């Protein structure tokens, strides 16, 4: 189907979707969740085609992990939809209500965005997550996945459309652009006549291309060069498990820790134990001179290392003199995604929380928790690293706009 026709049908559908009652939306979400589990074998068969092609093309292990589905991950997709169904419907929520001196009653209420476009790479679970969040908020969605996940995305979209049809809901609520060429992606970015907002999810190159080429307003989701700062007053028994989890629980995700910043006064107590734990997970360490004095066999870090999202079993280390220097280093090299401090010192924690420029800032917690599911949003449309409209994990409320409704009794303006 031509993109413009897809856009026209999505625009028509958005008015049907914004009129749906919450109960009907929830019924459809549960039906889609059940259908995904029921059709898991079909989805996995198609996913296997994508995995096989990725392996043949030498795809990086971290990207293969993003691409791979199994029964547990499909159940996770379904559970995300069930959680979305259980969440309050933000559409129609009254944000403000005030009376003007002339007797006009003004209400500010949440409304759907309209048609949301999403361009994403590798992760087929995004297909279900994006549908669920957009559908609950009364938005139609047009998806443009990458070629690496095309078979998986087609299969998931087909299951969603069939479940919607069975519920008597327009199947135009979701569209998948099946063409995988760059020209189609560029054309999609120019469809501001039909699409109200465009959200890219993927690597730095994709996000940059969308920001630079789109005529549709963009909510920028960022790459994740996430840091953990180990303060001089850190509890090492807490620090090592947090770091290992943040670095190795899943390497191919944007909330994985890529760089450590370590107070010079704790390095002799921390680094030998930490190096042992990281080596057990096959993590390569790249450190500055002060780090290499303790971990003598680690690779010398370059300035580029401190700004790199590895998505691999590699971590950089930088030694600093105090929390202020740690914050300066992080703000100079981060991607404004997720940063953490490990400390038992409240003053250091408060300074870090106040001064680090990131969407999510943690004290004594793994950065892996920057996730809509973990925040109780059911799922997420992405992690926004910008400051306009939305920041951090984007759930239901972030996919709404608002309008003012004004009621009077004959007032005219003099």
C-alpha cells in the first residue's frame, strides 16, 4: 500500500479510536495479549528467519539479543499489554479546572495525539508495546521497523490486526510499513500532513537521521552511554552486584552501564574485587592511568571510550577526586539517559541527583531499571532524552496532548 493511503486511513481511524470507551479499549488489549501467546509458535517461526539472516550477516551479539524472541519474551509482550489495560485511561483526564472573573469555566483535559509514527530497529517487541500504548491513548500508529526484524514485525502486526477485527475494532489502528528501503523511510519522515508526531527508537545514526530529515515533530529517544559513579563512601558489597547487573544483565540495551567513574580513595578497596567479578563475566576493562595502577592488565582508555555506547562486554573506567569532578565528567560525556551514584553519603547523593543532567538519576540502584515496565507504565514507547514534552520512559500520559474546553453563558469580549 502507498504511504499516503496508509496515512489517510490512519487519520480516519484516529477519530474512531478517540471515541472508544475505556472498557472497549481494555477488552481489545486483553484480546491482543491472549492472541500473541496463542500464536507464539507462528511468531517464533518468523523470528527465526530474522535471527538466521542476522547471523549470516555477522550481526553483533548485542543486536542479535535485541532481535531474538522466545516464549518468555512473547509472554512479556503480552503481560505488558495486560498491564496497559489495567492502568487508568489518561484520555479525558482533567488536568486543570478554573473559573475566570467573567464567569467562563475553563478545563484543561488530556486528548490523544492523533497519528503517531515510530521508526525503530531490531526489537520486534516494540511492535506490540507501541501498539498497546498508542491504542490505550486513542492514537493510531504507523510503524517502520528495520529490515533485520521484518518477518517478526509482519507476524506480530498480523496477530494484532486479527485480534482487533475479532473485537469489532478498526484494524487501521495499526499499520506496518513493510518496505525496508531508505527511500521509504525518508518519505515517511515527510508525512506531516498525516502524522502528528514521530518517535525514533534505535542507534545514534537512526535517531540523527530522523531528527535531521523529518518534517514531522520528533520526540527524540536517545542512545545510552550510562555511567555509575562509585563514591568514596560507597558500600562495596552493594556496589559490585549493582555494577555487574547494570553492565552484564543485558548488554544490548540502552540502559546498560557503559562507563564507571570511581573516587580515588576507594579504588584500592574496590578495583581488585570488581575486576575479578567483571572478568568472570568476560568484560573487557578500559581504564585511565590511575585505574591501571590497580588493574595492571587492563586496556588504556581513550577519550573516545568515555563517550561510547559499547553494547558489548566492554566497560570504561575513570578515576576522580570528588563527586563534583564525577558530575562534570559525566555531564561532559553522557547522553542524558541514566546515571547512578553508589554512596552512603547523603550529601554526595543529593549533589549528584541535583547536578547530573539526565532523564533518570539513581542512588544505589542499577541503571537497568530505566524502563517503562519497571516504572509501572506497563510498557514504554521509548526513553526520551530531550526536555520538551516528555523525558525518560514514555508511558501513556506522554502519548497524549491536551485541549481547553471553555463553558460560558453568553460572554462576549469587549
